C-alpha cells in the first residue's frame, strides 16, 4: 500500500472516531435510528457515499 492510501485510511479513522468521542449519547441515538432503517435505505446511503467519494477523488486528482 502506498503512504497516501495509509494516510487516507488513518484520516477516515480519525473522522469516524470524532462523533462517538465528542458526543457518545448523540452517536448512540443516530446509530439506533440507523438500525431502524431497511436494508435498501442503508444500501442507498452507502451508494451515495461511494459515488460522492469517487467524485471527490476524481476532482482532486484531476
């Protein structure tokens, strides 16, 4: 793996850890709401996240 990929992964871990660290009760409520969603809704959120990330990468790399 390249250093850039590892740094990107490290940054994702930092960002993912901010919410549970800063506000665990709010994070728990968000997670509980996520558990109530249907699979299709969660997949759509994942798809939007993937497409957004790919577009950002294409924009920043180009």
